[in-house]
């Protein structure tokens, strides 16, 4: 495998606090941190929830939903393909459970953009907008566009005691460098998601930060918060800085979650029957997806489950061995269980599931390392629920998987689709931190997902 990317810039502690929900200092939350004429789904349907299964590092489309069995070996690669239930859709041989359930989801094979850099591409896919002032490895800042949870929160605040979104089980972060696209960006900490940084498969997994400390009841907690508010009031009297106000907003969010208990109960994953936990897979991948289902069921509007640490799917070397042994089987099991579970519970109609990475991999194999490099010109994604017509494949790539041969869809289009599902007009204006009007998204809803016509 190649050496990790080297970065020439860092992030200060102050900046980390600014962009992370973990900035709730003093409350013990260290682990949590376009076309305007196009009809919007948000105008026609009740808002839905969203689960993002993010394959961070970028999964190869040729080893997932766009294999090329008739291509030469240097393109085809070492893994075989199998037929799914969907006519015209092949899958990698190591996705048998999902292949047997392709009547529950749709696949788009003609996603494309121009950013071959992990950080910039991650921002684009997770916000539906290009990163302002983007350059190679540009880290998170308050000039970024908001992620989907924050964009929804700006227009539809979640119920009291419920965060606008949860990211788990890890930050997308390399050393001290925080990847963009995970937070509210210019909308500010008030709309930041809650960050979990622990493995839900651990026997002692607990998010104690979401509960009052042992021996402290809610009334005591509220008394302490009254004292904290008195201190904060004095600080505001001394200095009416924007930073102080931001910290106060975050503290109030934390108190709301702490005193509700609703989300805390969702984190009690050991309440799930052992048979259900086994179905998802007793590993970080599977249990994170199960936890995502529990959080959505508890009312969290958007949950992102990062499948692997940063760059797990960045298979510059040993692509085929890693996909076969480490990466595909857990996702095949976990996502299949999620689709079954949501369907059995009657939740699939109200929950959009999106499984994708930030780009694809090069059509031609690097024979020296048996790997595939970054390739944003063509990749694919799995989409299910929330009115999406299942059992269809949308778009095609050329014979090598290098470029779309049908209409390409950009992350902007993904963003427009997501926002519409979440009940937000994707072309609505928001205000940045200088109170300037900014259009939230400039993409077009991928209507083929919903009308079943494909293309």
C-alpha cells in the first residue's frame, strides 16, 4: 500500500472546537462532538429521515456495482461478478446478500465529478456543493457548506432533546486534520451534528456523555446548568464575543439531549436481541449500521455511519485482497440487515438509505501494487427507501468503467435529491456567517430514482 497522504497544513485547537460538536466543553461530551423551475419532492411529500453509509476512502465501482466481466484482465481485475435480481445489474461476487435484495434498492452507475482529492471530494458528496476556495487537502473550516443534517436543521429544527444529526463511529480525520463535510460549516455550531467516537461493537460501549452522571438526577443537572448559565451571563457581560455565544448555543443543545434521555436510550445497543445484532454482524461495520437504525427510530433525522477509519477503502494497493477479505463482506451483511430491518419495521418508506464513497477507482489496475487509484470521473451509489423505486439500475458507464455513457449525475444532484427527501427546498437561500444570502444547492433532483423510468 502507498504511504498516507502528507499534509502541509494543520488545524488549531480553537479551530477544532469551532467545527466539532465536541466543543461542548465542561459538559463531558468529549466523545460527541440548479434549476429553480424543477419541482421539489419537498413540496409534495412529508419529510423523511436519512442514513448515509459512507465508504470513506472511496470504494471501487468495478468491485461493487459496475463490474466489467468482458473487459481485459487489466480492467476486469481479479474478482468475479454475479447476477442480481435486477435485470441488467451485476454485482461483485462478494456482495451475494445485497445481490439477492436488489429488489429493495436502486443503483446509479453514472455518478461523476472532478475532485480526485479525498478531502475536497468528501465535502462535495456530503454537502451537495463544491467546497469554497477548494485546494488539495483543504481541511474543514467555517467557510465550508453545511452537511445535510445541518442544512435540514436550518429549515426544520429537530424535536427538543434530539440532535440534528449523528456521525459515528469515528471522525473522518487524519492525525490532527479534520476532513470537511462533517459539520455545519458557515451555518455555525448551532447546527452541528453530534459526533460519536467509539466502537459500538465493544462489550463496554456506552455513551455516558448522554446521561446525567451517576447519582445525579435531572433536577440536580438543571441546577448545575443554572449555575453554568450564571457564569456564562457574567462572561457575556464581560465580553460579547461571537465565540462565547456559540459555546452557549452548543451547551444548550447538550443539556436538551442530556435531560431528554430519548437519544440516550437509542445508544443502549445491548437492548437489541442477540439474534438481531448477529444479523448485522458483530463488528464495527455492522453494529454502527444497527445503531444508525436505532437513532433514526428515536427521531434523529440524519445519521452517518462511516464504514471504516479514514481511507479504509483507499485501495491503492491490494485492492482485490482487501475488498474480498476485509471490506465487502461486512458491508454486504450490514446493509442487507438494515434494508430487511427497515422493511420489517415499516420504516423503509420514511427512511432514505444512501451507500457510496467520495469517488470511484481507476479502470486500469496498477499491476505493481494490485491496486486502483482515485477516479472521480465515474462511480456508483446504492439508494433505497423514502419513495425511491427499487429494483432499477440508473445510468451506464463505458466499456472500461471510465466515464458515464448516459446522463452523468454530480454530487450537487445527490444533494438536491437528499434535501428534497428531507423536506427542504434544495434551492432555498440560507445565510452564511456574514449574514450573506447563499443558495443551499445548485443541483437537480434525480427524478429517475422516484419515477422508476431509469435511463
